[in-house]
C-alpha cells in the first residue's frame, strides 16, 4: 500500500494489478532458476555417493577374475542403469548374468549410463574387461541424470573417477 501526501492530505492507494503481476513474474523466474540449481546440487551429492558403490562393484568383478582365474567382461548398457557381466570367454561358453545398479532404490534418483568411449575414440563395445593376471582393459563410461554427470575410466589397471 502506498501513501501519498497531496496538499497536506494523506491518501492511501493500493498497488495496481500490473505491479502485482510483475512481482509474481519476477518471483517465478527466480524460483525456477533456483530450483534448477538446487536439483543440480542434490544430484551431484547423490552422484558422489554412487561412484564409490559402482567402483566397489567393478573391483569385485576384478577380484573374481583373479580368484577364479577367468576373464570377466562388464558391459554397460547405454541408456539404462544396468550392466551385463560375462565370466569366461565366448569360446568356452562363458556364463552371463545381468546386474542391475538400481540407483533409484539407493538414492531415490535415476542415474543412467549415457556414453562410452575407448581411448582410441571408438564408442563400442561399452565394456571393462578384467583378466586373471590383474590387467584391466576398457575406456571411459559416463553416467548421470542430466543435472549431474560422472565418469569412470581405467588407468593403470585401476578404476578412476572424476569426482
């Protein structure tokens, strides 16, 4: 409410509809910007919790390869949060099973594998391969939610992350 003083007489005047609509518009714009920023921060925090879980799982497959003296191939299914694990080689009829990294149950947010790159730039196959002698072969797997993204890659037979 505005108060005007005209010739010694005080008058009260209400805000106009245009002024109120402008305030609502400004508040709406600021709210939408802060919501996107907030969602990014929440997703990044969740991603920081997810990467160690994924790394531990991949290291367990590396351990299985050494202990069972077999090749273990982990294939990332792009566009999902699933991996396909094959123990043994195609020649000996290796066993294949799917492992579902259901981040929604763990973190209440759906993270998906989005992209894979080999060191030479090729995109397929999207796999990490663990050998019985401890060597590891693979490229970089990217995953996230759209608001926050992470990356895991193989470096000197270790699984490294960017977070």
